[in-house]
C-alpha cells in the first residue's frame, strides 16, 4: 500500500488545494481532500479516483478541534494514517486596519490559518514518528514575511505558520519527519481572479516576472517537498513569489 496524503482547503476549482491534491495523486499518493465545502471536496476526490488512486473527501472546519480529530479518524480507517500533510486551508476575509479590526475577526482568522494547522499536525505527528517517515508542508504567504496593509490578522497568522514550521522541523528531525513552509506571492487562483482587474494589475506589476504564478506551480513545489528526493530539506521557507519579495522599481 502506498503513502497517504491529506490536503486541507482542497475544494475550490482553481485553488491551490485542488492542484496540490491532484499532483500528489499523480506521484502515486492516495489523497484525502478536506474542506468545509464538502460537495466540492467530493468532486476533487472523484478526480483523484479517476487517476487510479484511492481518495476520500472529509468535511472539516480546521478551526474546530473535534471536527479535525473526527476527520483524521475517518481518513485512517478508510485510507490509513497520513504520511503527507499539506496545511493549505486559510481565509483572508479581514480587510481592516488595526484600529478597525474587530476582536472576533482577528480570532477567527488566527483560528483557521494558524490553530487549524496546529490541530492537524497534532493528529499526524506521533504516527509519522512511529513510521520514521513523514512530510508536513505548510502554505504561508508573502504577507507573513512582508506584512500587508489592512491585513494584520492574516499577516500574523502566516508569519506564525513559518515559525511553527521550524519548530516542527526541529522536533521531527530525529523521527525522519520533515517540515517546510512555502511562502506564496501572487497566485492565479479563484480568489485572485475575484479581485477587480485594476487591483490585479497593480499587484502583478510588483512581481519581478511581471505575471502571477499558477496553482500548478504551487503543486509542483509541494510534490518535491513531499518526495524522497527532499529528504534533507527541513525547516525551509521556500519563496514561491516570482520575485515579489525583491526590490522592484
């Protein structure tokens, strides 16, 4: 039986999660898809099955610890314990300055983007340690490295994810578990194309390549970090930004 992967936030049609799940399945991994949008997650699971791999959709709000525990229990019962965890689920709904940010909005974004990743890692770490093999990949954002005006909760959650990744790497190294973060810049997802064209153009102009990346770019990076070839890569924060984080003028 092959390795088992789990990708959170895997439902959106042109989202990073779906691309990651499909890419992993093409490398021979059985992949469970998790999302609060259950029917959409089921659709991705069916795509994976059509590729000849086992799959399972799990309805999961990653900020709810009991839902997370229940979801992982179901995955283990039907597919086996998770060998590759990709914490991709995130929200970016709080567009407000620090002065205007509501306490509840701050707490919700931290709960999904940061606590949700912690809850998921809690479910897999010990079993990975027993197997002496595991891959944990956390999807961060350039906002976590550079900040974002009106994005204090999102930026804080994504910066926290990078620090969390390094701690997982330190604690997991003796068990053959690697943990790495991928910091994304401008990626052409559904959420990006939902933005007004004027805003999209303004953001893309800040990218050294002058264009957005694709979910497939993200998926290819995840597939490498999940592979045996990346056995010596841990605690890294891979910048997948097209040069957005460089000084551009």
